[in-house]
């Protein structure tokens, strides 16, 4: 599949002062404390309702998902396949109302398995924007920006010892694609870190390192995982808001 991120993501903002390597013990304690502002059920409810969220809330929401029963990164996502099928057949610039309705329904179902997929979030921005639902379009746009920022703030990605942290392999690839960068096949550097090389160096940077350790926290015995690569479409670009 072709990439839909062909230019620098317009919604992407510079790294803020909130930049921290995820502390799993602290995150676990906060998301399970009913008196904490980061109590997970409340965070997820606000996320699904499209409420504005702070960087710290996105941080706990994203990395806290690895502790949730629904987090099963090694399982197939049939609804994502459905999203792919719909996207492959529709006219991006002039889709029918029926196609957009189908796309939204399939996207919502796919997000039950992978609620923080930049690919899915971007598609939902497109779908709701095309349908004329400005409120949800902006809500998903904010979530897309929040998740990409969360990944970027988890490490500089320039060295094995300072990787960006991801909870799905595709999220790292989507992050690179959001920068408008072409990449090649990743290499496993260690039991927790992979390196994704760029097709061509970017300001002397040859690629990014990602910590994927959370993906294998609950790996079933004798499980062989064939990673699916991210998929995107050239004609589907993030909206620009002024």
C-alpha cells in the first residue's frame, strides 16, 4: 500500500517541556488509583468522547494501555482489514455517503483493538471531515496530534539507549511517515529495540530507534509474530487547521 503521509504533518507541533521516558511503575500506579487524575477508565472515557486532553494525560493513556486487558498487540484486527478494503475501493476526493458511513463504522470497530493507531486516527479525521462533522473531525485531529507528540516525547530516537517508545510496531512507522520521511525495512537491535532506517539521511540522521518491548509483555508461548507494515494512501493527507 502507498503512504498517505506524503508531506510533513500539518498538525504536528514541536516537542514541549513535557518529555519523559515512560516510567511503567509510576504509570501503573496512577492509572489504577481512583483518586488520581490519570485513573484509566476516566481517561479512556474522555478520549472516546473526544474531550481535550493534556500531554500528561495522553502519556498515561497511551502507555497505560499496555496494562489493559484489551491490549493484545499480537492478535489480528479484522476490522482494520475492513478499513483497508473500504479505503482501497473508494474515491478519496469524491466518496459516496454510504462509503463514508461504512468507513466510520469500520474505523470505530478497528479502534476497539488499536485505539491509538495514527493511521486510524488520520482516517477518522478524513472520514468525519468528509461527512461534514466538524466537531468529531477536530477531536480526532487533536487525538492524532496528541499521540504522535506522546511518542516523540518518549525519547529522541537517535540512539539505542534513547529510543522512542511504542505499543504497536505500526505506530513507529506511522510516526516516521508523519514527518514525510521514506523508510526501509527495520532491523532488530536487541530484545527491546528496533532500528528503522530512512531511505535517505535526514539532516545526517539515518533512522530512528524504537522500544517495542511492551508488544511482547504478554506474548503467548510458541507464538511466531509476522509484523504487518503500516499502510497509507498518497491522496489522504491530514487536514490543516488555521
